[in-house]
C-alpha cells in the first residue's frame, strides 16, 4: 500500500467486521429492517473512506438459526445448511445497501451459487480487497457444525486481517455477566483469550476464540448501535473491549 492510500488516523489497515443477523432486524422481531441495514452500510462506508480494507461476515439468525432448528427436531446438518443460506440473503442485502452509497462490494460464498455471488477463492478475494472492494463472506465455512464466528475468524486469518471487530447490539464491550440483567455487571477494557474461555464470557464460540488465540488475532468488541462507533474504534476512540 502506498503512502497516498494508507489509512489515516487508524490503527488497522485491514479488518474483519463480524455482526449478527439479529443486528439487521432493527426493532423488528424477525427479518431485515432496511433502514437499519442502510445505517450499518453508512458506518462501513465511513471506515472505507478512511482507506481501511474491510471484510465482513454477517450471521443469519434474523432469518434462520441452524442450532435452534436442530433443537426443534430438524436434522442438524440440514438445519445448518439452511442457516448458511440465510447468511447469503443478509450478505446480498448489505451489498445492495453498500453499493447504494457508492461502495463497491463482492459477496463471496463458501457454497457455490454462481448466479448470485462469487465462489470463495482466497487469492481472488485478496485481490478484491487490494482494489478497495468490501468483501462479504457468506455461507459460513461451507460446513455444518461451524458457526459464523468461526467462519469470520477463519476468513480473517486467510485474508491477513489485523483484527476482528465484533459489532454488538445493546452492549459496548465484554462484561463479566449480562449487563441487561445485572446492574452491577463489570465491563472489561481488555481480557485474554484464556479468560474468555475459562470464564465463559459471551464473545465468540470456543472454536473461534481458540483459532484467534493460535494466530494472535485481536478481537475488539464494541457497540454497533452507537452512531459512528465503527469509525471511532478504528480511530482508537470510543468504548470497547479488546480480547488478545
């Protein structure tokens, strides 16, 4: 990256933004809330305009969650594949919102569906990032029994991202207990991977945390519903928890 295009006032040059499917629901109990999708797209654009290269992984829980389907009697593998397809729908919605504000975007799926998005080819995805396109990785890892947390950590490592940013709704970091249920919940400014695992703090699933730990990939948890939060974190401002 040349000096002319290097990100200004930011710690990281390439990041993974992981958000849940529920983050796209807004105040609804299900599905997509277009104004919320558009707001998040503007947040991503503000960071993209800083020169930061951005990868994204979006969950599918606003449409279908494989584990819940399995708990209701559906065969787990089938339920997980349905969940992967839900992530593709969310990725396409985010692509539309990003391109509406002038950000070139590629949806890249771990499951081939060439009519609607690209198949995952690592070197091609890296080239998209170098050309300043936002890459939205969909369909998880392409395998059942793995969450989108694990997919985000895997892709972040493959893309040589410098950090994973976990955008949360309603919380601005990692707490020792649920802050919505406990007024005395303590927020951590920084916490280790091992503490996340041993204390069972709700950041990512254990496989994702272990993969991040093995590759020294920091995870930054922040409030996605705070206006300007994503840009602020990249500029070293705002409230967040760093897992490393």
